[in-house]
C-alpha cells in the first residue's frame, strides 16, 4: 500500500513570456523558493485536509509579507512575490512542468 504524502512549500511567483503570437502572451509560473530562510516552511503531511489548512495559513502570511512589492504582472517586477503550494509527492515541483504552447 502506498502512503499518500502532501508537500506544502513556498514558491516564488512570476510571469514568463510565452511568445509573439496575438501581440505577445505570457503565462504564470512558480518555482520552489531557494531562499534558505524559506526552507523552514516546507512541511509534509499525510492528511490532505491538514496540508490544505497549513497551505492556506502560509499563503496568507506570504501575501502579507509581499505587500509593497510589485505585482508579477508589472513590466518591472523584480521578484519578491511568494505563495504557498500544496503538491502530492516527495518534493515541490515547479509550475508548469512543461512550457505551454500557443494554439
């Protein structure tokens, strides 16, 4: 029997350029934070409900800490926006796993 694990971690939010189609398009990204002080927020849960509650609290804290930084949609965004992400598995993964294609 496999054990379910839910990982909650801080991710840095960003927006990436997708391509020139239709006048240019962008897509949202998030990658696990590499800041040493953010590792202390990484938690592993067996219960999805507990992981969800922790993610919601952490998300609120991250948004409050990000107040005053530029929004990810700004052309001069220089980082500093974080969010909490819950994923099933062993390690936090970036989003999206594959670069989207314009169709």
